[in-house]
C-alpha cells in the first residue's frame, strides 16, 4: 500500500511539473509576439521624456551684465563651454568669403592731391601784412582737422599762417606744443609752395603784433571768410581765430580740397621720437603675426557718458556715467534704448568680437587695442579675449621705460595708437569720431586698406536676438549687414559724408587698368561679398553731414556747449 501511494504521488508530481513546463512554454511563445509591441511603446515613452526635458530648459540670457558687476558671457565657444544654446561660436573659423585682409579693387585707386594750373602759389598771392593765427580745440585728431582747415583759411585770406597753438586746457589737459607733436620744420617746408608759414608773429616798431581775437561759425564757406574776416584782417593785420575746429565748410572746390589733403596726409608728420616708438610697436606686432587688426575700441567712460547709452550696470553705472555726462552742459537727456536702436551706441567689446568672428576672422588673429582706460576694465574685455586670445596694446608691447616720455601726455599716447592703426592690415573703428574719420580717409588715400565700420543700427537687432538663432544664421546676417561698411572703393558717392572720412576729391581711379582687369575671365568674380552699389548704399546713412556725431564729445570744459553749433 505504501509503495502504491508513493508511486501515485510521484506520478502526480510529474504531471504537475509537466503542466507547469507546458505553461512556461506557452507564455514564452506569447511573449515573442508581444516583444515588438512592448518595444514600440517603450520607445515612444523615451522620446516623450527627451522632448519634455528640452522644452522645459530655461531660455538663454540675452542682456549685457558685464559692467560694474561680475561678468558671465552669454555666448558659448565650443572648446570652453558646454551649454544647450544653439548660438555656439566656432572655436576657430577662418575667412569665409573673399580676402578680408585686402580689397581686389584697391589697386585701381590712388591718392592724388597735386594742385591744378589754376592754383596760385604762395609767392604770388600772399599779402605781406596779413597774419592768421588759430587756437585749436579738442583732442589730438580734432586739433588735426583744425590745423588742416587753418592752412586752407590762410590761403583763402591770402595771409601768412603762424604755427598753430594746440589746446592745453581741455579735458585732456595735455601741455604739448605743436613742435612736440608734429615736425614743425617739415610742416613749414612741405607747404611752402601753398602758403607762407612762420613760427611766431613778427615785431612791428619793436613790439610784437597783438592779434585780434574772433570766432567764426562752424562749417562756414570761403565767402564768409572773405566778407567777414578779411575786412577785420586788413584793419588789424593779425587775427587769431579761437576754438578753431570744423570752422570751414565740408564741401569746397577741388583745389582747396586737394590742399586739405596735402596738409593732412603729407605735411602733418609726427616728430622723430613719436615715429620711432610707433614704428617699434608695429614691428613688434609683425614679429607676432603676418597680418593684424587694429581696433579703436573707444569704450572709455567719457565716450559712454557722451553717448547716453546703457550697458546693464544698474544704478551704479547710471550714477557714474551721469556725473561724467554733466561735463556737456547743454547735452539733453537721452533715451538709451532709442539711441541704441538708431546705432549711436559704441558696440561692447563682446559685440565687436562677435562681429569680427562672423565676418570670418579666426580666433588665432592678433588684435591691437587702441584705447584709453576701458570702462569696466578686464571684466569688460574678458568676452573679447575669449573670442580673440591674442590681444595687444602699446602697454603690453612696450616697457614702462620706453613709454615714459609719452605716458603723461594724452596727445602723444594717442599719436602712438594712430601710427599702429594706420599701419595695420585691417582697421576697425567702434565710433564715428575724429580719429576714426581721419584714419578712414587716410587709409583710402594710401591704397584703400580695409577699414571696417560696424553698421550698428542693423547689428543691434542681431545682438539682441542672437541666442534665438544658430551661429551660422547670425554670421550670415552680419556679413549681409556689413556690405557697404568694409572700406571698399566707391562705398559712398563722391561728395557725400564728411570730407576727412571720404576725401573723394583726392582719390583718382585708373579706369584703363580696371577695364583691362575686368575683361579677363579669371576676374569675373571681382564682385565679391563686399562689393556694393556705387550709386549709393546704406553706408551713406552713416556719413550724414547733419548727424550729431561722436566727434562732438571733444567740446568740454572750455565753456563751449553744443548749442554753439547753431
């Protein structure tokens, strides 16, 4: 009995195991059919969570917060940053289109300032008893415009010019005399065929002539000099024109314009010590790189105060710049947002860097910074240095000992920057002030070396919205907006704009060589990405004579207000 029970229990157990095995095999067969369905459901759930995580990430910051507070850059460079923003600056991007270091059309244009046969030499027209003196105003380059126009005014008045007095009382408090900045003997000799120039007034009956002081309106015509100044000059024999800056019309006849060019581009030569150190700075830049960019950053506190712009520094920035703004007694209050929309604010160092990278300059390019004390210091320059690590200045290229004879004189330090900017392969200006204008015109006159002026009005929208687009979209729009602002020949119609920036009367075209070049098949691509409509481009908006430009900021501390412009 016991054996039968044991056998039956074993059989029952065997049956149960068999049933269980059959159930497992059945379930496994069913699962094989369910695997594709389960896999599809799991994939959909995973994609949903990925999309939700991307959409829920916080938007990128677009406001500038680098002045008077700790800076956190709003862009990403591939090698240093790991962010989710679509706006990612390439680590090193070379030239995208064309040759950014030169213009293919520049070889067809050259400076020409020789006088015509109608221009009477000094020996024929100078009156023996007429002496003109001027007192310049403003910084170095504003005074340069006054000196240039003084020579033309002396020619109009048939007078002998006394070597001009430089401004030693304005904001810069520079005590330098003319002969400490410019080679005075070269100035006199190089213009000897145009006008008579002497170093000081002669004595009459044992006494030095006492000049009569007067001031002429800004941008007055030659007829005004003949009708209002000449009668007094004939009576007094010596006249000193005070605050002499932009006191002659922008548009003159061709011979007078060419005289301006002979003064500005040939007669005004810096002294040997200034030229020596300037040349040394250029040579040290050339030892570092074949090509370099000179950037006139113009981001000093006085510049920002004058512009009336706001850069995100909060109440502290408003207080500091507001106090500086009071130097211009009649400068009206401005709407910072409106000023920026109209392109009247200097770009931030970060924005300048982004513009240059978008144009095709790689991070390995060397930049020379021509600037005084930058507002915000190193923190302000940090984003620019992230884009272009190779930043230089006269202080980094030369020792304190080498700069010691110049460091206490703002005009001499500005002259050093002027030389390096003039010799650079590409000059970038961040405003439309005196140095920017004079250098732009000078570079046109001596071979149309590239001069880049930011189209700030158009670029403003791009900088505000840049984190809502990819880098490729941003760069493409920058290149489009900069057409007409790259220093190409014929960007601006002759006669338009301020003469010192666009000295069209002093630039000639070799039309035959240009025609021959255009006929060759390999030059069919001459119209590169920077070629513009020579019958007028939007670049002319940047050169409007009626604009209140940044050169006006030089009128400070001497009782002169912007109302005097009327």
